[in-house]
C-alpha cells in the first residue's frame, strides 16, 4: 500500500500528460478540420460579453455531427480538469474525496477518463432534454430554450482555458500544486455564478418575459441540474 502511495504522484502525472496530449492534439486537428466551426465554438468574446447578439444561441444544430464532435471534446476536457482536481486533492495529505477516481495503474487512469467523458456526454444530453421539458412547461419560446447552446459555448471557452492551464502546469511540475487546485475550485465557482448571470442578462434583453419568470426558469434548468450532477459525482 505504501508503494502505491509513493508512486502515485508519478503515475498521476503520466496519466495527466497522456490525456492532455490527446486533448491538445484534438484541439489542433479541430482547428484545421473545422476552422469556421472552431472559431464559433471557441468564441471568447461571448464569455466576456453581456450584450445580446443576433446569433444568440447560435444556429448550430444540436444533434449535428459537428455539434456532437465538439460536445465530446468538451466532455473529454471537462473530465480531464476534474481528474486533475481529484489527483491534486489526493496528493494533499492523501485526501480522497472519490475513491474510484484514484487509479492503480496507467490503463485504469485512461479508462476512468473515458468513463467520465461518456458520463459528462450523457449528462449534457439529459440536461438538453430537461431544458426542453422545462421550457415546454414554462411555455417559453424556442429562442429562449435555445439558451442551452449559449451555455455550451461559454462552457467550451472556460473548459478549454482550464485544460490548457492544467496541461501547462502538469508539463512543468512533478506534482499538482495547491495553487492549481485552488484555481480550479475557486475559478469554477466564480464561473458558474458568472455564467448564470450572463445568461440571465441575455435572456432578459429578449423582453419576452418578466425577470422573475426568467429567474425561476434558469433556477430550474441550471441550479437543479448542477446540484444533481455534484451529488451523482460524489
């Protein structure tokens, strides 16, 4: 058991390097294969803009091949950031929040990443169906229900930034610094709150429903799924 604990930092780093290399390669290939789609999906101006644009929600078909492809990359990148987070927490005095996320071999680490990727992809699909259902119950127009696409666009930008940050730190360190772990935790909380505010302001600019109505709608489609997701993960 002691040997496993002593070798864990090296094992964790090897797994993280392998996954990050695959993700960075996927980003590069995506940039070359789908230049216009890549520029739309990773448009950081949306992340910093509260103004409602004509392409709010974008015209990307949710179930198209390209949309599914970038959704898988988002799921894989999110899984990588989560794995780095739990690897780092494990190195802080052996703290284990989720035991099944701590691999005993390189192959198991890759398998955990793949399973988490599939889980996040399923979660995004369920969330889309949930938003569609809540939108129907609230009698909201399709233009408002399409806020799922806008949320995914914001998620793509934030997760890509965190993925690159984690990759750079992993390549330059033999362990996961506490600063990186705190950055992921604090940054994600701030981002989730900011994302909720960002979407609320953009939806409110549509001038179709009251502020209370939109707030209730976002609470049921954003806060509830987030709480359920965290509970399932833990």
